[in-house]
C-alpha cells in the first residue's frame, strides 16, 4: 500500500485486442463499462457470476496491479468483484480474490502486480445491476504527495440544493439537485524524467477522459473518486526549480 496519491487512467480494457463478456444486455453492452462515459453501464443479462475476459493479443502483455469501479451496487447486494490472470486463456489464477466494497461509492483496489496476456474480471451479483465504469491496469503513483492545502475528495463537496416554497412564500424544504466534488489536482517538484515518462501521457488522457484517484491508500483506502478536468485548457506545467516541474488543474468529480 502507498501513502502517495495513486491514479488509474491507462485502462487495458481499452487497449486490449479483445474484451469478451460472458453476459450482457443488448441495451447495456460490456463496452459501456470501459467507454469513460458516466451515463452508460454494462449490465449482465443474468444474475450470478459474469465475466469480462481481456486478451492483449499475440505477443502482447500488460501490467496489472489495480482495479477501480464506479456506479455499482455491490455493497447493497453483497456482490463481489474479482480479478484473475492467465498465460494461455485456459488456466486461471487469482490476482484479486472476490471483494465486496464497503459502500457503493467509487472503489479503487491495488494488489500484487502481474504482467500477462490474459486477464479476467468476474462480477458476481444478484440481482445483476452491473457496472457504470471499470478500469483495470497499472496504477500510477504520483512521485510526491499532495501538499498542505489540498482538499481530499471527502471534504471537497460540491452539493447544489434548491429551496421549495409554498404559495405564500414560506420555505417547505430543500432538495439536492446535484452532488459531486470539486478541487485542484496539483503536483509539486516531480523530476523532469518522471514528467516526461509519466506525466505527459497522463495529461494527454486527462484532456479527453476521466480518471480514478486514490489520494491516500494507506490511511483512507475507501476515499477514491472519479474525476475530470473542469478546465477547457490545462495550463502548462512549469519548472519550480532546476530539474523539477510543478503544475495542476481544477477538477470536478464524483464518489
């Protein structure tokens, strides 16, 4: 486990040669679980265990040490999610044993990494409610932790509510119409080498898609979020001192 921020954005389900679902509804296909769209879902067409089998292709492998999920009901149903690996697509080995999140919020789980061609996600749930998003891949550890002044997702509430009034103008209650989080994702004094190797591909992804964030796995493993840049243009990352780079962007997100 790590007390440094972890990001999961490089989803092997999107780069694989094929992803095969054992079960899916025609109107809620498996591809909806890894399209980075928040309004779609993969929903199996039967209760119980359903799988997504990932094949990276002949001669290709991927590194996997983390999985993150969003829009699920596993805590409510007592369902589980598990990850396996295989070198031949026939014999499967445990990578993450069946796991039930403590709540229906974003779950981000790490485990001992494996480099292989085949991986399989097993979702077991009755009734089958599916997944809004799932990412499987190698978590990126931010080289330096967030500094004093950072607001963790749990405390970055961005709740929009409205008051209802009677015909005579008296308040009769409030309704929450939007519930999310906002904040600033800012890194400090990472090395030039790390910025070139790790940061640039990440920023290219953020310019188009969401990503998963776990800000402190050691102390707060349940405080993950899915976030996106809320800026139309991400400002350049600049040298904070010789050989080191800093920068960041505002974000909106959900737990």
